[in-house]
């Protein structure tokens, strides 16, 4: 598939607390065919760890 399904963008950033729900969201997007783009960004908001993970559609990696 040369484009993401359901009209989704080629580049996505998911954010949220570092918990099972966030990990499942990232896993679901990987299962669609996206690939991790670099490592995650992690910060602490005073209460919990917050993670941001960029994902990219494989064709977009090569400028297609």
C-alpha cells in the first residue's frame, strides 16, 4: 500500500502518559504499517511521565 489507510496522514505524532494505553495506541498504528520515526520524546509534567512518539508511513521515508 503506497498511502496510509483511511486517509490518515503520512506523519503522525502520538502523545500521552507513559502507560499501557499509550503503548497500545502506538502498537495499533505500527500494525497499520507505520514505522517509528526516531526515538520517543519523554518529559515529566510534575505528576507523571508524558511520551511523544513520531510515526511515519514507510513510503514517506524516501520522499515518495
